[in-house]
C-alpha cells in the first residue's frame, strides 16, 4: 500500500530534447543584479552620460535640460510600470517586451511590434558602436593634414567615413564574439564594465570639486577665424551658472545641422531607451517576474539622479562654448584624463553588446513562434547550452548594414522613434488587459492604473511626432504593413490575444437563459413557445442582466437540455458552463412565482388579466416550474417534471460535451445586500470530498474552482471579499511543508487567499472502500465544513465529482451530494473540464 501524499504536489520530469536524449547542462541563470540592474544601467548611461550630457546642457540650458529629463523619465516611468505589471503576471520566456506584447495583444500586433523592437535594438547597437568610434577618434584621430584632432600626442588613427566604418566593424565583431559565447560570459563582461563605469563616475564627481580653473583646447578649431579655439572649466561660479540656464541652440559641429529642442531630445532620450535591457534577458533570468520590476526600477531611479546631478554640476562649472564645441570635455577636466576615456569605451561597448544580444533574443523568440513561416526558421537554432547563435549572426549582419549611416546623431532620431513605438505598445498591452478585465491578468505588481497606461501612450505618441513627424508616420505605416503580413503568414497560435480578453469582458456577464417545455409539436396546433418569448425578455429587462433567451420543445428535459447545449451561442461565443439548480425537495424560490413582481405575473397560458392598468405592460406568461400547480412555502410549486436519474444524466451529458457544470444550492437564502456588508468571505474547498483517496493532488476541476472564485473576487461588488482556501491534511504530517507548497502555487497563479489547514482524519473516519463512501462519512464531512463557520462565508465553492460511469449509481451519487451540502448555505458545486489557469503570461 502506498503512503498518501499531501493535498498538493508538483509533477517533475527530467529535461529532454526533441530526440529523447537528456538535454545538455544549461549554464546558470542570472539574478536581478547581474541580469537586470547592470545591463539596464550600462545601456542607460552609455553614450549620453559621457559624450552627450554636456551637449544637451550646452544646447538646451539647465532649465530645459531638467525639463527634458522630467519629460523623458515620466514617459519611461509610465512604461516601466506597465512592464512591471505584465512581467509579474506569470512566467516570462525569451523575448522580453515582444513576449509581453504578443501574449497580450495577439500574434499580429505582437509580431509587428516585435520586429520593430528588433530593429530598434539593431539601430541602437549601431548607434553605440558609432559613439564608441567617435570617442576613439576624439582621442586618437588625426586629420587629413596629419595633425591631432584634439592635440593629443597619442593621435595615430586616420579619420574619414571609410576609416570610421572599418573601426565600427572591428568593434562590432568583438561584440559578436562575446554574444556568441553566451549570456553568462556577457554577464561577466558587463559586471567588469560596471565596476569601471562606477569608478569613472566617482572620479568625475570628484573632479568638479578638486580640479581648479582649466583652459581646454576645442577639437577641430585650429583656425581662430572659425571661432574660439579654447574654452574654460571655471569651477563653481555664479556667472558660469547664469550663462548656462537658458537655451542656446547652435549648429552641431559633428553633423553641421542646426539643433532644436526636438533633435536634442532625440539624442538625450537614447539615455532612457535602455529600460528594456533587463527585459530582453528574460529567458536568461532565474526569476524574471521577480527580477525585472525590481532591477528596472532601481536602474531608472539611479540614472535619473545621476543625470540631474551631472547637469547641475556641469552648468555651474563649464563655459557654454566648451559644452557646445567639445562633447568629450569630461576627459579634459578629469583628475586623470585616461580614466574617463576608459569609461566611455567600456560603457559604450557594453551598451552595444546589450542591444545586440537583446536583438538576437527578440529574433529568436519571433522565429520560435513561427510568425513569418519559414523565413525566420534558421533563427531557431541554438547551441548545446541554449544560446541562439544563428539569431546573433543575423542581428550582427543587420547592425553592420546600419553602420553605413556613418554618424551617431543621424540615426538617433530613428532609434528613439522605434523605442517610443515599442514603449507605447507595452502601455497599450497593459491598458488593454486592464480594461478587458482579463481573468488571468492578475499581476502581483499593483502600482499602476489604466491612467498611467494612457499617459504613457500619449507621451510616447506626442514625442514621436515632435522628434520627427515623417519618421514617426513612416514607422507606424511600416508596423501596420508588418501586421498585415504576419496576419496572412503566421499559423494559428495556441496563446491568447486581447480579442479573446475583450470578448470575455463583453460576455462574462452574458447568460443564455434556457427553458425546456415538454411537448410534441406533431400533436400541437402551433408552437407554444412563441407566446412566451416576450415574457422572458421582459424578465431579462427587469433583472437588468445581459442574457439571450433560448426556448425549446422536447419530449424530455434531458433531450431539451441537449438541444440547448448544442445550438446555444453566436459564432465563436458559445457558453461553456451549465448552471443548474440543485435537485432536492425544497420548493423553488424565484421571481417567476413572486406575485409582487409588477411587470410579470405568474399565469398559465389561458389566464388573462382584467386590470386595465396592466394592459400596457407586456404580457408575461410563465408556465409552472413544476407540473401540477399547488401553493406552498416560497410561492407556487408543484410536481417535478424529471426524476433524479434524468437530472444526473443532464450533468453527465454536459460533461461529455465538454461543458463545465455548476450546481447552485440554497441560493434562495442569499441576501445580496446583507452578504456584501461587513467582512465578506468566500470559501473554496478544492478537493474531491467524495473521494478521500484522491486528495493527494489538484486537478483541472480544482483549478477551475480557484479560477471562478478569483473571477468573482475581481468584480467590483466582491473586490473586498477575502478568499479562504481550505487545505485538508492528515494529522502527523508536516503541515508547514504542505502549506508552503500551496502558498507557492498560489504565488505562481497570482492569487491572494488565506490558507486554512483542516486536519480531517481526526474527525472523519476514512471509508475502507473509497469507491462507495458511507452516509456517516458524508455527514462527518458536512459537519467538518460547518465547523469552520466561526465567520460564515457569503458563498462556498465545492468540488463537484464527475457522475459515475455506472448509471445505476446515479441515485446514490445525487444522495451523496445532498448529504455533503446539507444546510451549508449558498453553495456552488463546480466541475471543470478544461484547464483555464496557467502560470505563463
């Protein structure tokens, strides 16, 4: 005899590959610091912190710089909130933002945005490579006449378009080699770079206070007729600050283009586009749902503080001409010049690698979802350690093509618009899930609302067109073209989309009120149901519910219910749950027999009303709910039109037709006004109490119970209700371990519930023959449930077992349900047939 196990456990299996061989040992996953904080910080610093922070202050002035930072960080903060919400709504896989968007908005929209995000990372990688080339040439470049561009005695590298392209190609090749090895080597490399960047930043802040007045020679200005040849680092002076507070837009000396607020913002915003660096690594993280929110928020706050401090210190200490004509001035004013150069090289190289590896992960996720058919199939290939090396090579080729643009500021606008479009899509995905009230959208991160999503979308859209209306329009048109292309090329996806969530939002309160009238149309002069439709529709209006009415004529209730289950629905919207009243001897209690109902009076088909005040009301003719009419407690009632055998047959038929079944008992006692006042509790017993030997696992039915209870808890009237989940355990076993497993499951499912452990073997004598439980056992279980009523619940959810295969036992089955639920108050017995809860996004 095998020992019984706790109520909940996990089925574990060894990892195998497609051929059945054991999978190769995977490299260790990354934690929050190495997988999210470091890549995000380095991507957000990169070019801007060392090469463009002075450019921004010099062009915009301190006031506009701070305003620009506030606007930029407001936009990305709204997006970060959306990213945190979606990333904590289940398990994330490879692909980061693409995975989030595609699983929320569907394959077409998600795929088109995914391709745009791939291109954004490709262009971003090229941007940082070009920034590194510019930094190298600033120090080591020589002009056509053989002189140094900055007067450096180390100048040895020739300059020009083709030389810059060659340097960029070599740098990109180094990035590719690191990415081909894998994410674990990338993490180690970025950690080393992170240490270097932090040291350099420390020396920069020290230099503002430690370095005295210094004159700096401007690059490329040897001839005084072209303008000043030098500028000053003045140290902290009020005059310097006053000279730097207002905007003064001039020509960018690297491109010859006149600057404006929009063009400078495009360059500066590249320092904010790194917020997705950690999300892109979702497939390489130990716990993405934990790491992405904490790591991203930490990086955003840190970079915001650093950027503002640097802007203020630069405005107080540097001449305006120095900021406008020497983008590498931080090297000249540092206590040790080479250190800033090393920091520039390191951070920019890291950002280039981050975007390259991010692009490869997005491409791999697109290929794995087969969104473009065979076109991307080669990108699915991975190494033995799981590194998508083909995707890395394809991304490398795309980045190399972008390098032909040649200038950093030339592609800055394109990169910024692409990222803004992706951010807007993430906000839209979160907004759609929130508005649709998707049942599985239960993020553990709750510091967001639909207002933050809307503000994020609006902010991204406005800045896109402010930066460059032509690029923005072209990007949106390109995305729509991709959407149509993917719609026709992609196969049917197994994951949901927002259209399904919106349908759920519209129909989760939609009912099909079914009624079966016994009769034979062959012997009737006309259809007796036609005169009843107006009555049912009037009832629907009076109850203020969204419902269709389906009436049918059949020779038995069972056959009529079969008809209704087969034909009910509209297109793809078909009811998946059958709700029945419980079969017992209690007289029916509902508004059909309530003579106080003003618009609908209970009558038989031949009755007429003589009251002239009622002549304008729609006729309401409801046939007796039970055969012969008599008066009893609760209204008019009579004999039953079907027996217990047929009742259980209806349940069995519904299960065979893959319909969920809910049996409602004692809801005539449910007082909505009183039940929703004060503390509200909803009790869930997710175990088959008729089969004590099966209490060792949670099956589809148990999870369906949890889902329905959670959906009820999500409605406005029941949001304050507290779920109580009862865990039946055997005394003598470790309650702590069993409860921890259940808490872990609830955490995976993003459900909040109080776990109540119930040692039941001390009160319930387990039957020796578990296939036929005794009445004494059922009465003891019933008493066990009632004993948990220190604070009685408003409603109970109980596990409804499948009817037995032997139809001769249907009477016993119904009797068992009656004993189990006797005097429990409003109770739903639920049987679920399809899995509805997943830990995936």
